[in-house]
């Protein structure tokens, strides 16, 4: 269920790609995405270092999931993205 919810949220947020590699999820927003800067900054601040901006790409955030199971990982991703809606 979480994967379907992630797809819906990704569409709302104009996310162009979402990739996971080695415990880090890269979320790339489309150039036309209308994300609240306040919500994004609050997400980064409250994440205890698990959500960061990508210095090389201003339209990318990185979510550190670590080594957790697929179900927990998808739930974490959904929860973090939901905070931006």
C-alpha cells in the first residue's frame, strides 16, 4: 500500500525521479514543482540529519534510510514526502 501512496504523493509534489541506492533515497523534483520552502526546511530540521539537500542539484533532496527492510523503507519515504504536501 505504501508504494501506491508514494506514487500519489510524488505526483502531487511533481517528483520526476525517486531512486534508492545503498540506504539513500534521491528525490528529484521537476523544475516546475511548487514546494513550500518552509515545509522543506522544517522537514530537514526535524529529521535529525536523515533529510538533506543535494549541494550539486538544487531540485534534489536525499533521504537516508540506512539498512532497513523494504516495508519500513517505503513507510519512511511516504512519511517524509507527506510532510511536504
